[in-house]
């Protein structure tokens, strides 16, 4: 039976390192010989969060022969997110607050109840607020004997993780999976035909999850085409701004679609917990003063929807940047040179872009997309940020 590390794609070096570390931790668990804080970095789609979760499972694994066997109760519950001594912090809003981190730190200080370790997985550690990072740093500097912190961030850059926090962690870097490796996963695990698997792997930008969505979800393919159409639309200013509005609306619609069912379920569960529909003597008092609780739920849901929408828009912007990158690479490639395109299925459009826009304009366009992404991180309204980007893209065609 496959072990937990088989979930990683194209990460043989990382798999070997984590397996060795988990094996050593098992051998030295009595004496406490264990690195208590780890930092997993890698580009989007490389599987840094998956690697951290697999490592957590390997640390808790109870199989006497295989570390991270994938079939014992500890492994299956860890991977399912139900293990009592493994906690995953997955930011639903735009950041991880100090309050959230302090609550987790208090729990992490306890001894494990059923497993070998108390494990805390912090996904998107780059979203820690300064206060949350400081709260985490205090416990990472002096960790409890049986507690392990696994942090995930895009890079070790100070903008993603504080220098002090990074210095307290053992670093594990994941690489972008190769196109053949992703295609193999889609064929063997998802039972997709070779043509679909190869196409999705080629246009996914090395992102395994996105490759799977593009291969199986018609809406995901439509959103990608809508984003790429923006590049061609910049030939006509009116069409370009209309395409920009459509792009922002598409991201908002995706966020609403992903959030609506969950929001309704959370509101119903909260209403039930507060005694809605009750007829007993305490029904009225149970709902009294509930306005603050409902307001907090609405705040969290709004923050989650904002993040979901911006993540969707960011994926579209990465696709747009990829088109200009491909055109620039084609422009500078020597005659007969082989170019690995980000969007191989858009070769004709990329050739046209490379032919009609000067290199300076292509570079300026890439900078405009990156500036738009940065503006969104700074909470600039998406419509304004994308409109400013489009104005530069239009001007860059005549550079």
C-alpha cells in the first residue's frame, strides 16, 4: 500500500529528507532528539502544505516497519484532518490574527493525548500578522518537548516570513514539479486520458491542483480563457476595459459560488446553537445578545470571500503574465530554438504578440501585471487595480 509521501509530486529529495527525519524522531522520541520547528517553502502548487501534512502523519505513524505507512489509524486521521494531536491553521481571511495564534499556542503547550507528538501545521505562514508571528516566535524559541511546528510559506524572503522566525526553523524547499510528473499523476491517480492529462499538465504552470481543476472542471477552463483573452483585447481600448471588468466579475462570482453553501450552513448552525426555533423557557434568553456573535460571523465570512476572490483574480493575473513572458521568450529566442511555453495551446496568439509588440513593451506589460498583484496585496480595490494595469498594457503596445 502506498505511503503518505506518495502524495508528493516530483519531490524525491524532500521525501528522502522527511522520511529520514521522521525515522530519527521515532528512534529518539524518548530523549526528545527532534527538530521542533520546520519551514516548508516552494512555489504555488509545489505541495509545501501537502509535504508538511505528510511529515505530520509520518511523525504520528504507528506502523512498526514503515514510517508514514499511509494505512494506520494515525496516518489516515492525520491526512483526513481528524487526528487529535495534529492541528492545521488554514487562514480563511486575509491574515492569521494574534488571537488565533495565541489560542493555538496554548493548545500546543499540552502533551499529546494519543499521538507521539503535538503537531501544529501553519499553512500560509506568510499571512501571519506581526503580532501573530511574535506570539508564535515565543513558543518556537522555547518549544515544549513533544510539540512540533510545521510552517508553510512561499519563500524565505522577509516579506513572507520574519527573519527571526525563519532562523529558528529547519528549512525544506520544494521545487516546481515537472510537466511529465504532473501528467503521470493525472493519468494514474485521477484516471484521466493521456491527451487531457498532458494538456492540463502543460498549461498548469507546475501547479498540481490547478492541473487537476483544468482537466476536470469546464468552468476553470472557461475562466482561464477569459483571462488570456484580455491580452488580445488590449489592441482595442474599449474591449480591453470591458474584458478587465469581466475578469474582476468572474473572480467575484467564483468567490460567491465557493462561499455561498458554506456561509448558509454556518448561519444555520449558529442559529440552531443560539436556540432559534426553540419554544422552551430559555429560548428567549438564549438568543438575547446574539447580535455580536452574528456580526462576527458575517465579518469572518466577508473576509473569507474577499480572500477567495483575490486568490481567483491572482491566478488570472499569473496567466496573463505568462502570455507576455512567452512572447518575450519567443522574441529573444534564436532561430530554430526550442521554447517551453507557459501556454503552449496559445502558440498562435503568442507569436502574434511577439511580432507586434516590442521587447520594451513586453517587459513593461509584465511589470504592470506584477504591480497589479502587489496593489491587490495592499488592499487596492480590484476594479481600480486591474483598470490601471490595462491602461499600461494598452500603452505598452505602442512602446
